[in-house]
C-alpha cells in the first residue's frame, strides 16, 4: 500500500505537463476584427490596413478622408466609421456601402441605400446630426463645415 501514492504523484505531474504542452502548442486564433479587416482589404480595391490598436483598426482609401473599424464596444459588437467631404461623392457612398455589406453581412444595395439616406438627410431642415436605423443597423451621420461622417453599428444583441 505504501507504493501506491508514490506512483500517483509522478503520473499526475506527467499528465499535467502533457496537458500544458498540448494547450500551449495549439495555434493562436486571430481576432474576428482582424479577419474582417483582411477580408475588406482583399475585396475592395485601393483599401489598405494602416494601424491596428487593440479595439480599432484604421484603414485608408483614396475616396475617404478617414476610415476605421471598431470591435467590442460597450453597446455594440462592431462599428464602421467613415469620414469624407461635406457633400459626399458617389465613390465615397459606394465605398461605405460595400464596406458595410462585408462587415455586417447585409446586401450591398441595402447598406448603400441606408448610408445614402443618412448622409443626404444632413442639412438645414434636419440639422447637422442624424441618427437613424435601417435594416438592423444603427447609423449616425454628422457634418461640420468641411466634412461629413457616418458611423454604422450593430447592437450586441443582434
């Protein structure tokens, strides 16, 4: 009976070391946000991934002044932000629509229509900040004297 506990300790230690080696050797899983950024880069011509800072990935494209992809916010699961000229050009609207279609897995027609509606509503009658919801996407459009921006999010519960 005295030999039983002596054999158990090395066996448990060896099993624990083997388990740690198996878990430690498993390949690292890329973040969902990084996967989406790579997919955007591969599918949209002229789009480049510039800086990755934890929850934000900054992108560049000739049709936009500023682009970013945000992940894991307090009230949203993913966010797409784009800033362009005060009067958005069709190239900017097409870029935002195609990016949103890839990010939120909605049809390109729906995302282009929603972003166009949001940005076109900015003006004297409705003001310089518009908040709307279109096809389960929350859109917030704003403008200043020189530029207009749109932020699209999808809630965590959707």
